[in-house]
């Protein structure tokens, strides 16, 4: 990381940022065409889970290239300066990572994946039935690397979720 003064090295803080995020942004690529999209997600400390419709542009990209980049953010705010536009900046915490996507194929895997997503947003698992996951596709990103970054003002304060 170019700015070591902004790097987050504490794994617990990286996990807190992921767990506080409302959206995961996925970066996909097919040939020379990039594609970035927001998805709802779940995270279990080792993998990220998301779901899709049975077909569409995401599926085309995911099946062409299972290597993905993802991004999470927390506490993003514009920091204004009254007289100098070049002094405007952002206050933030973010996590960027890379991984490989695999589709969860069995009903049990799909239910488990959807429950990771539901736990992220609701704090609990749900009784999900086979018919409820029959018409969706569920995916798991095996996390291969994570880096965290924060503005200096965030580094000087304790975590506030």
C-alpha cells in the first residue's frame, strides 16, 4: 500500500468494517470489459456470499472469469473546507479484497449461503425451504486477500459502529 499511514493492519478492525457495510461492490472482468456492481452479501470470516437471478450479465461475467475484486466501506463523509476547494477530502474506512467465485449447487449449500446473507442484515438465521432457493443462484467468494485503509481522522478515534 502506497500510504502506509492509512493502512489498517488490525484484522479485527477489517472484519468490523466488512460487518458494518451495507453493500459489497463486486468488480468483475470479461476480456477487456470491466463490470462493477453492488450486491447484498454475507460474510463468515473466510468467504463472502451473494445471490443472483438465474441468468443475466453478472452470470455471463462470473462464468467467463471467476476471479473478482470486492470493496466495502464504512463511515464515509465529505470533509469540506470553507475557502480552498483543494482541501476538500473524505473521511472513511474501506476494505478491498480479491478472491475466486464458486457457485453453490446443492439445496443445502444454497440455503446456508442465503442464511449468511440474512444473518448479515437481520442478525439471525431463517427457516429457508428448498422451493425458496430453487429459482436463484447462490455464490461464494473464497477470500484470498484483504487490505484495509482509513483516513487519518478515523485512525485517531475508537471504532464506532
